[in-house]
C-alpha cells in the first residue's frame, strides 16, 4: 500500500497426506510448459532503496506425488548491470509452485534475476 503496509492472505487446503500431496495447479493448466520460467515482477521505491517482487512460473514439484519426479528452481541470483551478484538464494522443493520472491536492495540499480532449476534449465529477466 502507499503507506508501506503489506496485506497477506491465506487459504486452507485439504489434501491427503498434507500440502505436499496436493495436486499441482500448474500442471493442471494446458500448455504450462510454454510458460515455464517466465518471470513477472516490479520494483517499488522504498525511500532511497528498492523492493523487488518477482513471480516465477514453475511447478516446483517435490517428488512426493506418484510418478512426478522432483523438478524445482534451486538457485537464484540477483545481479547488477555489470553481472556482479547482489544476492544469492538457494531454494528447495518445499517452496510453493509459481514462487514469489521479495528482495530489498540498496538504491535503485538496474538488476537481472537469474534462476536455474534442478534439471539445468536457466531463466533470466531484466528488472529495470
């Protein structure tokens, strides 16, 4: 919000065996493979600094559902324009499908998000 207040929502999911066995919403959508690795996001000014909110299209499968192997983003780096790493994040299969990353950074540098999943796929997006 304009006053800096963030609102958080939630939902209850009934799934046999816990949330890890809930059916994937991503895989239920026809053509989800065509959107794998798409990154959407925005930069928000917070005084002299920035907040980045970035959403990644990825099923983030944990391998606990029969016949669906592990398939998730496991590395992320936020880089500046010259390629220097500003932040490095190790992700695991327990992160939700289509994860949203929120990063606070000093100043307003142009940045790029780089991701790699456990199958070796790499994805990038410039964040001006």
